[in-house]
């Protein structure tokens, strides 16, 4: 390890030299109170910025152990420090001048959800802190401007560290409030199982978002208010008594007219698998952590998936116990999505009629009479929904606006009326008596078989250089293979998509091959991340990318959409 003085002298020596001379700065330097590691130096001022990290001992940072003693506390503290560091760097970005990305200072930009990220990691035992950020090393043209980099490393960065990473300089009440909220959210999650709930939506929650491109709460929106029949009151560790709507396990139907808030409620439930920051409006919307949004997904690939629960006796005789296709239809893709969610351990399915394949969801009475069941290979979801709950313990929340077929089988029916929920189960059941229920199946299905064992792709045997590119929240490209994640709707951050790409790469190198099933691969990945941190996926301290932790359900979803998967 070198001293900060040695780094300053090095910068003076390489000033005005060609840009590649910046490579000499790579290394570890002791600054007052922390260690600066220059992990990767960009090759050109127009290339991706250089990556640096700040390492601070827990004793120096001074954060009390109670703020990071458990997983939820540690994640919340990491998220808070990342947000504070981002605010600090914003005032210095591009104040150092130059060409290309010169003067850029950036760290992960957090959204409304609280996610574990590589940007900031706190050791749960020692309290040691690592912060990773990107800096555009300044240049005039392609000539080093070391004086501007000296400003960044010796003036701007130390100020950011001083104002955010020391407990003595933090707003202690804000830090405590962040941890208290995380503990309250964790308590609600634990109570869901105790109370037999699949979700909880607190009274006063603001569910509508600002716009289609903003996840901030809508100003002036109608605050959520639970129907009296569904009210549940929880005594939280810090906030105290909190009342809201408890969605019980089983089959819940959400109905109502267009633009009355059905899909808005479902969207809040989708993202209730994550904790949210204070002021988001959904901080007390808590959903079963394993819940998966199910939809039709025309054109996706399906690899050796057992969809026989829903599709059988195809005219061409194809086997549906290990179904393959590179271009799935809407109904086939939705059937695969349900079965794959079962494989991923989902205990709640969230479905919106608007994004579903109609022939997968229902077959009305007239269609059943004209096209006999023996001529239809698709078993609609309505015929399996009760079996999913009673045999597999999987609850379903469905949004419906045009079909009343699910009234007969729903345990709870909620009507959204101008964003206000009303419990109408009794009334709806009474009306449903006048309409014959669709005839169901007499025989239960065979349990799906989850025994898919991926082999290693040849591309990973022949080369250690695997190129990756993240395309927003829509896709990750690995070499020439693009994994389409547009319809994996519970991904909320592009850094999660990047992490999924690294999950595929790591699994291809270390876990694929032999008799290891996809379920075992995902379990091994999670154990490795739990043991060594999310950054372990990058396999090199000099190439730690900006990653955010995806759920295991999204890891499964990524593998299932990976066309390069060899089975």
C-alpha cells in the first residue's frame, strides 16, 4: 500500500503525458481515515469511466452495531449511505473539466426500492464499509490533465467521504428512522405467514405513480383505505399500531370499471416484494416475498419445461412433460410461466387479465359446447386455480374487468371504485348463482417434474473473455446472446439486470454441467452470494460492476429465457 503523498507525486509526474500513462495510478493508497483503491483505469477519456473504491474500517466509521446487526438493518444502512453519497457527488460532478467523461463522479442511483447493491457494502460483523464509484479521469483531448484529477481525489472525494461515511457527521435521527422503518417492514413480512395473509396494504398508502416514467408517488392521489371487512391491525415495533387491508391466502379477485385502480393496486402488490423508502407511499405495502407476476409472453423460448398441467394431447403428438419451443404462443408461454414460478418456489401468483392470454385463462360455456373438451389441448387456468392452492399452497390474486367466470371460485372479491376498495364477496356470490359455473375438471393434474439439468455452453469452455452489455431493464446481452427480460415485470432496476447477466456467466463457469438441476444451481448461487457478497459474481476486485440483488424468482426467470441454455 502506498501513501496519498505518493499518489500526488505520481500525478505530477504523468501530467501532460498521453492518456495511457494514467494506468500507472492503479493501486491502493492510504488517505487520512480511509483507503482509496484505484481498481480499473479507463483506456481513453471517452471510454467507460475508471472504477475506484473507498475502504473504511468500522471503528473509524463509528456506526453502532445495532444499525447493521441483521440482514434487513444492514441492507437499509447500505441503501441510506449509497443515497447520501450520491447526493454528495452530484455537487462535484463535472466540476473538474476536460474532454469526454472527464470530471464524472458517480455512484449507483437508487430508485424507490431498497436493494442490496455492490455500490456500498457494510460488513455485518466489523462494520467495515466499502463504497464503489466511477470517476472520469480528466484529459485535454487525449492528454492527461493531472491537476483536475488531483482536485477530484484530494478535494472532492474526501469531502464526500467526510459528509457521508462517518457516523459523527450523519443525521443520526434520519439514520435511526431508516433502520426503524426497515425493522417495521421486516416485522410485517414475518406477520403475513402468522396471520395467513399473502399481502398487506396500509391505510393511507399512496399507490398511483407520478407518471409512466416516474416511480415517485402521484401528488393529490386518493389515499388507500381498507374495506372494514378486510381490516387488519398490526402492532409494529417502532411505528406502533398500523391498520390496513389484509389479503388472505387463497383466491382473491380484484374487479371494477376501467381506470378505477385495479391494475394500480396489483402493481403495488407486485413491487411489495421489496421494501420502499420513506415517503414513497408504498412503504407499508408488503407482499409475500416469493410472489410472481404472471403474464402471456409471445415469442419467448421454453426449454424442457413440464407444462402438462395446462397443455396436453397436442395434435402433433409433442411431449408436454418436457416441452421445447423457440417461439411460444401466448397461452403456452403463460402456462410455462406458471410452472416455472412453481419451480422457483412462488407461493403467490399475481395476474392481470389485460396481459393474459384469454384462452389460457377461461373457456366460456358456449365455446365448451361447440368445441368439446376432448378437442382442446389447453386446460384453462380457472380449472387449476383451486388445485394450485389446495394441493400446492399457491395463492392467486387476479385482476379482472370483463369476465365474471372467476366469481364462482374466488374466496375474496374486491371492487375498486374510484381507487377505493370495497369488499363485495357476498353480493357477487349471490349474483353469480344466476349464472351457471363453467364445468371443471374431475381429475387433478400430475405434479410437474423439476429435473432440468443444464450442461455447460461451449462458448464458456473456449474463452474466458465473456462480453456483457445491459440494455436498461429490458435485456442483458452476453456475447451475441440477448436475454429478453422485458416481461419480467418485477425487475425494478437496471443493475438487477446486470446482476442476472453475471449470474448466468458465473453459473455457466462453475455450476452448469453434470446432474445439477436448475433449482440446485440457483440455491448454490444464493449460498455463494450470502457467503461472499454480491460482488463475488464479478470474480475480480478490479472488475466489480454496478450490481443490485435480484430475487431468486428473477434468477430462475433469467435462466428460463436464456436461449443459450443447454438442456
